[in-house]
């Protein structure tokens, strides 16, 4: 066994300056030097963990396997100190940990938090609550952040401590197994009462997490440890093979849908499924190609290979375009802040006032409010009001009414607004709703598209 993670290394300091926040597994690539053999290599880390979109990252975080790099030369496990933004929309939970070892300046921390919150906001449905993202809870240690996650999941302090003891026991048993038969057997006898179903469930979680982060050697050692312990204490629960063979549901669903999609709907579906298109996705897709080749189905293998290339190129283009939009939004915001008359700048560049600009503005406003920069926050709020006014002025009466419908807090309120404005309901209005729904779905904003389509159906009924 290569051993448990070494002391954290801190190349992630660069993430807090001049970086691009992204989500999902392998979200960011950094350069490392192994502290043991001095081999340079690149490693992927995650700085945002979204419990709904990437539950496997949540599992790795809780198991202590998140942002763990393995030296390709000596196999040493290295825990990377990196900033982390944890999000659980269902529980309205936003948590932040920025390691003290990074020595990050206050403005760097605020920018990371603001950008991470803005990126998370982009993934939420239009009417989802957002206020909790503007004031995330901060934690000095990663363990205290994990405790908060477990408590939100309904796990008591006692259970958290018990889980921590089980993790420590796994480490002790793995080290005792390396020392020899006598030391291992003595520890098993000493801790036999603790080797229960909960212990084996924790051990299974470690096996899965080790496999997912590429620590196949550790996964194999832990699997052997599990089998040895199960035989010694007579535990007959589900084995590690079953745990390892369980596919990630979100990844598998994304693969299936993109395999079945027609060419004309492919781009819209890629936009919708973008959060699930990650390293695990392409791993599973490649496995499908290998299966087809092994079974002699060359036509399927070639079709899947061609589609994989299309998906990869489309994802890269979409990510590049999204980044360009956010860069443009940041440039416009800087120009407005630097101008003596922000209104003139915003009106001259009104075509650049879009969702990306507003998200950049909101993230900067939130950061200014958190850091107590009242004067800057006041200026940003004024720019927000100006931008909103300019956008509304440029809208047709029809689009302005649609904007009001989308801003309604509930579908029932939107329906009520429709009924209160019968003069707005025309065949052209219904067509416009459906056109906007198509655009939303093509851009990956399926919830907004579905809401617009529902409004179109209700408006269509009102025509007759």
C-alpha cells in the first residue's frame, strides 16, 4: 500500500489569483512536484462541490478523498490544500473553506467566493432561492465543514464522532496489516466489537472513493483488508465488488441520452447535460466503444467514436464562449465603475448587458457587502438599477410582459398575471413564448424553457 495522504501541499494558491472557477470532477489542473521523489506531474482538483450535480464529489469529500493526487512515479498519495465551495440547493446550504496555509489575501478570498457563488447560480432554476449563496458559512478546517454537511444530512454529533473513529480504525488496521500478522490479529481482537455493519459500510465507501480518484492500488489493498476482516469476524454483508460495480446514475443517464439523441437535437442536449459531461462521462463513453469493438460491432464503435469527438468539441466551444461572455461582462463592469457617468457607458454598450454581466455584477456586489465595502456596494447597486432599467427600456411590450411572467414567484402567480392581461394574449405572443422556450432549452436552461412552454400552453387556451 502506498500509505495514507502525506501532509498537504499548497500549489492551489494560484487558484485564488488569475484563475477560472469551474465545477465537476477534474475541474482544474495544477502542476505538482512529489514531495517524496521530486517528480513533476499534473493533477486535477475540484474547487466546487455541488451535492445535487456531483454526488460522487460529496462522497469523496466526506471520505477524505477529495483533491487527492497520486504521484505517477512513486505512488505517493498527496492531499492538496485547495479552496472549496460546497453547495446543496435542496438544503439551501453554501459552505466555504479556504485553507490558512494558502495565505490568501482577503480580496482573493472574496473573489473566489463571489465567482464560485455566481457559477453555482447559473445552474439553478430561474425561481430557485439564491439569497443563501450571498452569505455562505465559512469554516477554518475541512473537518468542521464536513461536520456541517453531515449535520445538515441529519447525522448527529455522536454519529459524526463515531464515523471519525471508524475512519481512524481503518487507518490503524491498514497500517497493522503492513507490520505483520501478529500486530494485525492483535488489533482485530482488541477492536472486534467495533467491526460492525457501520464499520464495513465506511470501509466500502473508502474502497469506492479510492477507485474513483484513480487509487487502484489502495482500493485493492482495502478490498483485501475487507475480505480478511469479514472472514475473521464473520461479516456477510454486501461485498466491495457490488459497490464498485454500481455506476453513477447521472453519468449513465447522460451517456444514454446522448447516444440516443438525433443529430439536430444534440447541441441542445449537450448544453442541458453539461454539468454531467466530465471525466467520468468520457470514461463510461469510452467503455461503451470498447464493448462494441470487443463484440465485433464495428459500426457502433465508429458511430460512438465520431459522436464522442462531436461532444468534446461542442463542450470545449461552449465553455470557451461562456468564459468569453463572463470576461466581457467583467470588462463592462470595470468600465462602468471607472466612468464618471456609468449610465452613458451602459447605454452605449447596452447589447453587452446580459445574464453573464448581471452574474458578474451580483457576485461583486455580494463580495463587497461581505467585506464591508459599503461605498463600492452602493455604486454596484446603482449600476444594477441602471442596467435593469436600460434592459427594460429596450424590450418590446411583449417581451417586457414575458419578463414579468418569468419573475413571478410561483406558476400560479404567473397564470394570474396572464388572466389579468387578456389584451396581451395574441397568436404572436404564444409564438414568441415558444421561440424563447426553444432558445432556453438550446442553451441548457431546461427549467426556464419548460416554464415558458407551459405559459405558452396556458396563453394558447385563452385564445379560444
